[in-house]
């Protein structure tokens, strides 16, 4: 059934409008998009925009105002800070009714060769390398009806490394984006990174899903470099307070080393 769809999103005759397919589905509501798919669409649209010097994204923040339905999405963006060292772009994303569903901010920094000393490098990765033969496609990984097409099962390939979605508490997972995000375009390293970054809340949740709601209204990704290869590792943990909120955070890796960090604010509530 998933083969009916060429990609997660389809370009349209308008360069700023993309059609959403069921491959963008999340698992926790009837019709709503997975944050990883949505964020990767935004960054795929923004990263092709010109810069004065060679730059890469250093930070992406996506504010989610409401569940994003499976409808055509329009991305309007502007550069609000132009420069040869730092560029900041703001995007407004609208659904087919003209409702503002999200605002995203992308910061890009110039690229230069500045090798850091060994003593200043991040600590080595403390979870095992990916084992593709153990990876899961489809099946029951994550939440949602097993008969429904969903982004985390039909587009992502998942391999639990330490703990994982089925185990409460901190966990580490390797992921591979295996389907095109935007039809007719090759997935970029940055899109692979952003897709994986959005899983930090689900991978590290420590609350009972039957008794608690722990929704993330935002996603922030910091990148020190772009990934090499298709597999992205996420080592995540969540922390909660008594005022109805929490924070999920994780380090991002490829097989060669540290990539950056992902953070999500959590809205907490009980189901009863």
C-alpha cells in the first residue's frame, strides 16, 4: 500500500506549495503529520536558498502551533539577517485554509577550516554502532495502528541500540531514511539529520502513555556538521517537572562521530 505514494511530499506547480501524502502520518492522532517529516520538508525547502558565502545550517527551530493535517502546505520565507558569517531565515508555513500552522527559524554559519585540538573534541559515542540486519521496517515500532501507513514505520528504518521505544527511560536508536521526502529530489544529509532529531521525545519517554500526554510543541536542532552516510544515531533522555512541562534532549551521531543535539519542550498532562 505504501508503494502507491512516490514520496512523503509532492511538489506542485507553485514552488512554495507541497502536497502531503499519507507517508507523512504520525501515529498518535487520526490525521496529523509526524514532526520529523514536517521539519525535513521545511529544511529541504530552505537549505537550497542562496547565501553570500558557503554556509551550513547550525540551528533549526520549528514551532508547532497545531496538528498539521495531510493537506497542501505553503512555505513563505524571508532572510531577516543576511551576512557572510551568519544568515537567519524565517519561514511561515500555512495549510490549505490559509491557517498558520508553524514558524521555523534557520540559522546558517559560514564554513571554514578550523581543526580543534583533541582535548576539546566531544567524548566518544557510548552506544553500539548500527546493525542493519537488526533494523525494523514497518511492524509495530512506535505508536499507532499497525494497519495504517505512518512515517516512522514506512519511511524510516529503525534499529534500537540501547533501550528504545519499547523500553521506558533513556535510549539510543539508529535510524535510516529510506524513502524520498520530496518527489523528484534526492534526500539531503541535513534532511536525514532533522528527521532523526524529532524522535527524541518518543525514544526517551519515561511516562506511561496510557496515563500521560507528553506532546512537544517545538523542535530545535543544533548541528556542528552534516552527517556522512545514511544512518543517524540518537541518544536521548527526558526530564519532567511538576508544573505540566518537561524537556527531551538527545545527542546526534553518525558512524564517524558527533553531529549535534536535539531538544524538545514537552507539554505534560494526564489522560483523565
